[in-house]
């Protein structure tokens, strides 16, 4: 449950539950008194902070906006920042006031070349998302995050990434370079999510990944053949979103422990091709859509007749 800070009284903030909530701070910020009350609560629990940033807003003597709030919120540990399309955020140096961050997400209009050096002080960082990154210099900083488990970026050159056995979740939103190195650089990867990425080797590197339980491709227009991991029996979730070029789904029968399946915008396969799903005894949830609405009705009936949930995984 997400709560808006501007809707809470000081007494409500002091009595916030310690789990199952996040606190959103709008672009117009909050008073120093309110922030002090929130910071006192954060000292007892890492309640996620969701911060909206608008470069047109300015702090005052009594109110702090944007990254200035971290002058007070020194106990924040789980931080998501969303910068709107006005002025790009040029620096995150204000985070130096924070004692220890374990999860940090930079989304929206941040300068692509922004200096990430400040995160070096956060030795317990386990999750980092930078929606527009990363370049070579930023990657050098990431290499110093020894406990990092989840990495989500737009572009990643694996040639510059140090081997990290702790990384188990990876999301790349535009370009994954030197993909052949993935199994060496992140040997314990269990979840991979690729969006709009191209690969000269037709994603053959996927077949080298031994521990994948969740595999997602989003709007990868060049993918014609379904990729399968080295140990398909470990797959629990498989998602091909916007898979209009996909020509075959026969490989699905290899993933006989699969529980969740999502495939959308199909054009070049038929509903009957999904009868192979009957072999998957662990399947619980399947959501399949075609560009042709007539096929959608047929595949929905098939899935429901088999007793599986017809809904997107996680809903």
C-alpha cells in the first residue's frame, strides 16, 4: 500500500506500520517538521520512499523538495526517484547525507552521464536501477557494489562488468553488449528481463544460462525462435511480451516445471500450437494473446477448459 506523505498528519507518521507500505513524496515536497517525523520512523524500518522530482520546484526555509529532502531523511534505505520531463537531474550528491541505502532506483529524466560516485559509500546496496544508464564510468562505480543482487539498466556492456556472483536478477532495457560473457560475469543469475534488445547471435547465450527460473523478453522484434535456457526444468516463469515475430512455441514442452506463461501480440503461430501446454503438469497460470481477436477467444477457452488461470502472472 502506498501512502502520500502530504495526506498524513505527524501523529499518523509516527505510527506508520513497519511493513507492507511505501511513502510517496510529491514534487512539491514536504515541511521539515513532517520530514523529521518520517525520518524518526525510518530509523526503525526501511519503509520504501517514492520521490517525485520536478526541477521547477524550489526548497524554502520550511519546505524541502526533490533531493533536498535527504538533508533530513538520513535513515532512508529504500529509495525510488522519478524525475519528470522538465529539467534533467544533474546530480545525486545529496544522497551523501543518507547513512546507508540498500535499494536505489533512478527513473525518468536523469542526466545520462550523471556521476554515480556517491553510491560507493553504500556498502550494503543490493538493488540498483538506472533507467537511462549505464556508461563506462558509471559501470566502474557499479563494479564496487560487491553485494549487488539486482541490476536494472538501459544499456550494459558485459566486457566492463566485473564478475559478480551475487547478482541474481538482471534487466536490460535497450542494449546488452558482449552477451556471450553473461554466464561468466553473472554465474548465479536466476532472473533475466530483456527489452527491445538486439543480439547478433540470436540470443544463443540464453542456452548457456544454467539457473534461470524467470525469463522475460519484451518487444524483441527480431526474435523468431523461442529461446530456452540450459536447464529448462528450472523455469517457473516465461514471458514473451510483444512477440509478433515469433514463429514457433514447440520448445515450451521442455519447461515441464513451468508455472506461469505470458505471451502477447502473436501473429505467426496458431492456437493449436499451444496444445503442447497439456504436457506441463505444473502450469497454473497462462495468458496468451494474438493480433487476431478470433484466436484470442479460442485460446482463452482452451486455457480455461484445462483449469489454468487466464490472467497475467502476478495479478
